[in-house]
């Protein structure tokens, strides 16, 4: 699951909660957060409730990208619902579309950094 999609736009989230929400290992999540920080989508801060831990929070830019992510998920869910009724050849076509969307998203995020 996308880390950006799991963050609350208004409230910092402790890293352990983000780790559970994304089902990622600590080292993987650290790498993901490093990339998101470099792209100015999140920033890390000392957790104000437990100074021994770190929380992450969306930046202004991160909130805008998060909205794009949520919109993309909604479009995909809607398309998946209609494709299920259409049959297996349509499903293969949809899988191809998903691969292209994923590649385009990665390319777009890389160009922003």
C-alpha cells in the first residue's frame, strides 16, 4: 500500500503506525520515507507524544500528491468493478493499463525529484 495514501493530511503519524498500515518492514519503510523526504512530500519530526520516536507528516506538496493518489485509486477501483463483469480478456487489458499507469506514475514522481 502506498505510504502517502496512509497518511492523514492534518495529523503526524508515528512511524510504527505507518509501518503497520503499509505492512512494510522497518528497513523498507525507512527507504520509502527517505525518498519521500527527498521529493519534499513528507518531513520527519520527533513525535510530540513520545520523544523517543519519529512521526512523519505530509508537506503541502505531499498533500497535493496524496490527493492525486486517492483520485487514481478511486478511478482504478471503479474501472476494476466494471472490468470484473466484462470477462477475462477485458481483465487482461485492464492489467495492461495498470502496468502503464504504474510506469507513468513512477516516471512522474522521478521527474519531480
